[in-house]
């Protein structure tokens, strides 16, 4: 029986036993996947609240914070906690304000429809909602390259026509359309990955040499990494996209690499890391 402690250890990269069983269950049990996602949110909040042990903090910062999305969640959790702490200060707890005198009905009516704005709890709720709205507008909805994406954008400007100079990289060849249920989904052991992976993604149909594509690495419908304007390359049987991706993006689990052209055609490639 897998418990939440084991799930947390898995997220922190410190699980020593039962990892294979956990990953197999993630592949087949949607309810268990939701449980893992909930534990991930709780782990982020515990980190923001300073409730992790020194060992957990080290594992969190070196293993868990591998994607820009997770780092954004941590910043939001920190900001949310800071705002809550501002609502009630230690001074207020020691020297609470005296109770306001009770008003007669007529006096209460004179306060007007907007008298609730004088309530600090109501104001605090408004501030928190405003903070959350700004987060989703400017953080979640803002497509900004991370430093790692900028680094790999430069690397992928190289000419991958001749691959003889890239022997040191782990090569991964994928076919579009292989899904989670397909037994032919490509599996890779994370322990055998180098710093970067060289992907060769076969493009179905007629594609012009040099046609540009945008690439996203996706897990559970969440984009973890993206690169834009990757040119296609002709091969003996058609065309393909060749690109370098950081192995740090791929932890353990099922991933999709989505490749979209200028005509909005999207090709999906499945990869399972163990």
C-alpha cells in the first residue's frame, strides 16, 4: 500500500523502495495521479511556510524545482503566505482593538451599502483575490522564456544535418501518434541520461525542408519546457525535427512532446522515463 509519505519521497527524489510500483500505478490510476498532484501542492506550501526539514529543503531545491511552472507555484505560495501574515500582526493579538459600540438600526443603515469595506477581514479577502488574479494573468498566462529555455534556444540554432558531432548525447527517436495505451511507447532510464538528449521526431505527411515548428514538453497537460522556431530537416524517408532538450526536464513518468507547425498542425510524441 503506497502512502502519502512515499509519494512525498518520490516527489523529492528520495524514495528508495517501491518506486516501480508507484510509477506503474501513476500510469493506470487517475485517482492516484490526483492524489500525487494534491501532495505536490501540499509539499510546495510546506516549503513556502518553512515547515520542511533541512534534508527535505535540499532535496526540494535540487530535485523538485526542475521546471519554471513549479518555481512559479512556490513564488505564489510565498506571496500568499506573506499576505495572510500581514492581515494579523502580533500586536493585534496582544492588544486587540476594543469592540466597536453597538449601533441602533437607524445608525447601521447610515453606514451605507459600502460599509463592509471598513471590515479588515473583507479587505484582506479582496487583496488575496486580487493577488491571485494578478498571478494567473501575469505569471500563468505570461509566456516568458526561462534561462534554461534561452540557453537551449541558442544550442538549437546549431546545424543538426550532420549528427556525427553529437555522439556524446543520448539519442531518442520517436514516432508521432504513439500514446499512453500503446505498448510501443519509448521508455528511457533517467539514470542513463546525460545532461542533454538529442531527439529525432519523425514528421508524418509532406513537410517542406526548413519549415519551422514550435515544441513543448508536456506532462498532465502542463507545459514544462518549450522551444520555438525549430526547423525541419529532410531524411531519406521524409522529414523530421531534430533538437536538444535538457534531461533535467524529464523526471520520472509519462511525457508528451508536442510539435506544432505554422499551419497549426500538431504532432504528439510520447515518452516514458523510469
